[in-house]
C-alpha cells in the first residue's frame, strides 16, 4: 500500500453516511477543517449549514467526530464550537501538526478508538491521507470545497493530481 493512496475518494463529505461508515467498520472520524468541512478561510455559518446537519446526524448515529486541523487556534475554536465537535488545531495545543503521526495518535486516544476503527477525512494527500495512512487509519480524500488556498497548497494540488492519476484517478482538484 502506498502512503499517499486514499482508501476512498469522494466528491462531497456529506456522502459519508452511517451506512458508508458501517460498511467500512468505522466508528469514528478525524476531520480536516479547511476545504473539507468549510471553505478555506471562511467564517460564514451560512456556508456550513449542511455541515451542521451532517455532523448532527452522524453524532446521533453514534459516530465519534474529532476535528484535526492545522488551522489557527482562533479559527479552529470558532468552528469547533459551532459544529459541536471535539478537536484540536496546530496552534491550539502545540501539536507537531499534520501529517505527523503524534497528532493522529492523540486524537485517536481522545476518541478511545483503535486506528482501524477510525477514518481520516480531508482534502489533501500530503497531510490528511499521508498522516492517516502512517497511523493505519482508513483514509478518505474529499474533493476540496474551493480552490482559494495558500500558495504552497496550490503547488501541492498539482502534485496530488499526478499521484492520483498514477492510481487511476483523473480527479481534477
């Protein structure tokens, strides 16, 4: 298995349902924030209306949700409160950040789940998928919500496309 190969590619995070998770034996999800749950840099709750409903439905089904983000502490705290999630950010607790396995292991410990019962959901191969695979998690790559990310992320997107094509996916990110 390649550390950069996601187990699933999906167009929209709302495709993840309790049935989707049950088929994969997953009881919890670690979730990226920017361009996975909400548009990069957005503080607009209206843009995340579907996320509120989606998160509530998964929690109501017994799925454990945890935000694992490299966003600023202020930004992560804003969305943690509104989405009703547990979680951390890079700035919030001084983690090494994604894709460092320490961040994933800490999140799994807080959820009380072994890696094989948790999925990592994010929009980037070189952080979300790599870190989740390094920890033995089920990885789910979601199409980025918008393409207004940082310059280094735009470069990474070009490399991601090449890696995805190698695995037979011509997914324009």
